[in-house]
C-alpha cells in the first residue's frame, strides 16, 4: 500500500493513531495474541484469519474514499459492497448492523458472520456481471466457510482492534505502511516451525531481484508460482515510484500489469489479499497447477497475455512432479525447478527479462539429460547475463537449507558469456540475514559496460560460453578471483616453527625448575 489520499474521518469507529513503528508492531502483536487464544494456535491459522479481516477493513476505507472522489468529479462509482456487508456496518464498533446484532440474543453476531456475511462474499463468483473486484472478493473468501475464532467476545475484541488499523491511523512518514506490516505476518507464516516457508521468499532477496531486473511502466510482470505475491507486490512498489503520480500509468499498474499463478488453496487467497493491500486493484492470479495446466479457478486470469515482458519467481526447491506435469514440456523430468525453468523461458516475450531463484543442484548437475537440455535451451534462446551465488543460509528463516543462486536472463539473444557475482562467503545467521546492503557493490558493477575492467573484482568474473559447453553445461559459480585466506606455509616451515616454540618452552621450564630448586 503506497501513499494514498487522506480520507475524511469516519464517524464512529476506532480513532487510535499509531505514530511509531514499535507502537504499530505491538498493536499487531496484540491482535495475534487474542487470535492465539481463540483457536488459532500458530501463524498458519491466524494469518489467513487476519488476512480476510484486514482485507475487508482496507477495502471499505478505499471504497469510501473512491465514492467521495467520484462525487467530487461528478461521476458514478458503485462500491463492491453495500449495507450491511461493508466493514463500517457490521464490524466497526458503532456500525448500525453491529449495534443491532449485539442487542439481539447471544450468538446473533456469530450467526451473521458465518451464515450471512461469508456466504454473501463467496457468492460474487457465481453472479453474472460481477466486477473484477467482486470476483477478487469471492476468491479471497472461497475457502472461508466459518471464522476460526472460538467465541463471540474474542471475535468482537479482534474486530475492534482491526478497526483501528487504517491508512489514516498509520503515519507512513516515519513507519512502514500497513502492507509492510502484513508482510511481517507472512514472514511468521514462513518460519520453519510453521511449515509455510515454501510460500515465502526473503523480502530482501526479492527487492534485490526487482532492482536488478528493473521492470518499467507499460511492461507486464508474471510469477508462475507466486506464493503470497511477494515478487508482484515488490514490482508494483518499484514501478509505482517510476509512475510519479501520473494517473494513466497508475491505472495501468493497478489493473493491467501483474499476473501470477498459485496452486495451494491456503496461499491463493492470501496472495490476492496481499496484492490488494499493496494497492493492486485487479490482481490477475490464476488458481491452479502451472506445470500440469489443471485449473481450479481462472476467471481472474481471463485476459492475461500469452507472453510476458518480465518474469520474477522462485520455484519450489527439490520438488518432484508427476508424469502429467512433465508431459507438457520438451525435456522430461520430475524435477520441479527444471520444469519451471522451461516454463519461464517459454513464457517470456522476445526482449523480456527474467530474474529467478535457482537451486545450486540445477546449475551443476550434468548427469541427467533433462537438466543439460534445459540449460542448453536457456543459453541458446536467452542471454544469461548474470548469475549471483548466494550464501547457503539465505532461506534458513523459511526452513530451507538449500544453496541457491539468482539467474538473470533476457529472451531472444544467445548467451556469449556470463557475468558471475559471488556472495557465497557472506556469514549469515537467523538474526543477521542477508540484506540489500550486501548487494551494493553488485549494483554498482552490474550496469557497467561488459568491457569495463571494473566489472571484474574479487567477487566477480566472466565465463565464456565455450567454457560452459566444455563443462557439459555446468553453471556452478567457482570464483577464480577470491583471495586465498588459507595458511600458505609449507609443512617444513610449520615443523620448524613448532620446534622453535618447543625449544623456547623447554628453556622456560628449565629456568622455572632451577628457581624452584634454588628456593628450597
């Protein structure tokens, strides 16, 4: 969610203003604490629940602003939701519907949420003439049969707190916007013990990849395994800054730029909500298996182009696919990442650029035909202009220990040589993860002309395509310029040093014994 116009203060509701990052973080934690004691023990339970609540809260505020703007311009705007299904009606503390339900016998509020509100929101997908935003709403709620919160009192307490979160209540001048706080929740879901790491790429890695690819307004952006939507959301923020408040460009970004695919039922609605929360009004996300082509829900993807200008993605590590998946590809294998690499190459338009995270095993394996053939296809059809070797622990917070690399390539040109950049020696822990600062030298060298001697350094070097072919398409980064920090002394020199030290110790011991015997 990027800078937005201020709306007038809504009558009633929660008027809390959060003006410090610590205050906002504590406020979010207090919501999660209530959820944890309300039948949502871990992040995999409470993040999806909080997702749909935040989605409705921000949607209501956004549509209220859009109604006011339309009225000021003298044009018609029809909101997606009407009374009593708007947040301000049923969830806000003094909303008319909420007041009515709380005055009714115990259980009326919970029955409204489970038996009226949620079915109504899901039903948009079956309505002729539903707007794209209404179709997004139906998909966010497609798997929400009931609230997971155990009691009406806990649910009301949570709603009161969520009502205090808005674009108005958060001071974006000195703090992350709400979208970034939501990404912090997604990180919790991606931690190892929560088993959600397969859906989450560290945001600093995403930011580095987006900056390197540099998508521009007017280009289409695609992620074939989009998880929670991190690459698309970050690309939007990057491109929004370029748009510089030009209305036509912003409308293009919000409605006809971002496309993705995701097969997991849990993550698909979270991706939609995350993108809307960031400001993308019409996220075109296809629910299904990108590799087999099996569609679960494709209506949001109906007008997607056949080829894309930019691909940013992180295919699942170490996955194994069925024969149904490999049947759609020229080079048959069960290796998920290899199939996705073929898919990405085929999905790029001529001149299009890709940034992709790739398991190191894909780079160095030469003992399986499909691996070699896919890498040959990559180098023959695309200019693989850069490989960044990442440290082994980049994905440790998401529960993955795989050694990974970033591959950047452009469709429509053959690879003549590859520029490598080595970050593999960066020491990382869970408390000191890889950050954008680690990429600063890389970003200074990447735009330099290939012939510039500054392109080469202790961390960077060139490899010609002939050398790659001679190695049977082994693309693993082996840094020839790294300084040798090992001990270069010969065995004879080491023995001489040990003997000298031993002689010194023997003399010191003899002197000590002499002193002891003389004193007695």
